[in-house]
C-alpha cells in the first residue's frame, strides 16, 4: 500500500499543494512553520478522519477559507482509489471515492492505512487516559474500519445518557424508566467496544514488548495492560454486557447525585509499566520516548501480521531521538513499502533512509 498522489486546497497553511509520491522513502525537508507537517497530517486524516495534532476539524481549514479539500490517490495491490474529503466549517463533511459520493465520510476508512509517529506521541506516556483511549480506538479502526461505527454509536449513547442524568439530578419528577433504556444501549455498545479493545491489547502486547526491547535494550521490560473502570473483564461480549448492566445498577444513585456517567469504556485506561513501576511518573525522558515509539511500532507490526502493509509516517521525530533509537527506527522503516518523513534538517534523517526528497519553503513544495 502506498500514497501515489496528494493534493490539498485550503488545508491548514496551504492554499494549494500537489505532490506525487512513489513507493519507498520520501523525505520532506523544511524549517519549522513551513507546512511540511501539514502535508503528512492530510495523509493521516485520509486514513483516520482525525488529526494527530488537534481534536476538532476546524483548525484544519485555512484561515479565511470556507472549506478544506484533501485528495489522496492510494495504490493497494495494483488497484488505485482516489479518496476526496471535503472539510467544511459548521457543516457535515463530505467524501467521495473515485469521484462518486459516499453516504458517510467514514465509508472511506480502510482504503488507506497509516501508522504515524510524531512528537505529540509523548502524551501517550505522560498524558491523560483520554490520549491512550484514543490511541486504542484509532488502532481498532485501522484494523477493522467497522469499529468507527461502534465508537460513534457508543459516543452518541453516552452523550444522550449523560444529558438525561443531568436532567434527573435537577428534577425529582424525572422518569427513570427512560434511564433503564439508555442503560441497555450503553451496555450493548460499550461491551462491543470493550471486547474489541481487550483483544487488541492482547494481540499488540507482545509486539510492543519486543519493539521496546529493541529500542531500549538496557531498560526494564515494557508491558501494556487494559484497565477497566469495572474491574477485571471477561473476554466475551455477552458477559461484558451483563457486567456493565450490573455495575450501572450498582452506581445509579451516585450517578444521579453527580449527574455524570460513571461506568463504561470512556472511563478506562491503558496501563503502561516498565518492570514493576508505571511508566507515567517513573520513566525517564528517554524511556518515555522509547515507550511511545514502541507503541507505534507494535501497532505497525500487528498490522503487518494481519496482512496489511501500512504507510509509515515519521513526523519530525528523528531530531528527538538519540543515535541508538534513530538506528532502530531506521531499521524498521527501511523495510516498509512506503515511508513518509518530515525533518527540519536533512542530516537528522539516517543515511539508510535516503530516497526521494521534497523541499518545503515559503508556501511552496518542490522535488529536488
């Protein structure tokens, strides 16, 4: 799988940009603030319908423009598909595949699959649980795009149930039978999401441990484990649904008093440990970088085991890594079908990753 062509209009800082890529390594070089990250962000958005830098779509539209357009030609097993995404402020986004409109933007998910490593990934180690939950859900969707719908259904139910809890909190005459209905919906969709997350973490754990051992061979072993707000989870979806329903019933009084939903995958976390200690708060800066890198490389290797060769995107990361970590990352990257790299200085990129090169400067991008 590789990106053959990228065209953006009014995306981030770019009024217009047009690039043609090939399999192998491509390096985009430019000083900070020139827009190189914006270009690989557009590719990542095509794969996930989200940005690795911001939580909402609004900042993706160039200042003063009404909409942004991203067109990406993707080649997979000698078949090429053109994905077009239109991001509009205050309106629903639209998508096309080979010029034909699709009912929902998420229908394009799965055409392009990427694994992106960026400086923002340090938040996976040092940030809030929401950063780690988002990482897991993005990996779920990359492996099986249908989970975009599962996640969307759960978020819709959570929003409706949370609104109802706030109403019940302030109104003694509220009808609690409606809350019973939403409990059932939350348990159903939550169980499906939880079962998928559990399997993902189990499948990915050995790859993360192996990647960390390669990147930081003198450090303690790295482990990942899913931690649920309802305690230890069974593996099958039906049992998880029953457990969620029982827990919702147990904490109902607390939820009504507080007006918030206290049970569900939105309150879970991915535990990251080095040896016997949690990585957050105990890992050194270098160990944190290594763990973040291992999470991405673990996801990358898992997708390859699944039979998918994702595009590897390395956004301004080599300047943050020491020589040993650079070499380990270069070793993995050199075997990928396509690698897209951004760097402020060309010398930051290991020699093993020489390939096509673009210079990004002054609102222009040109191949050199």
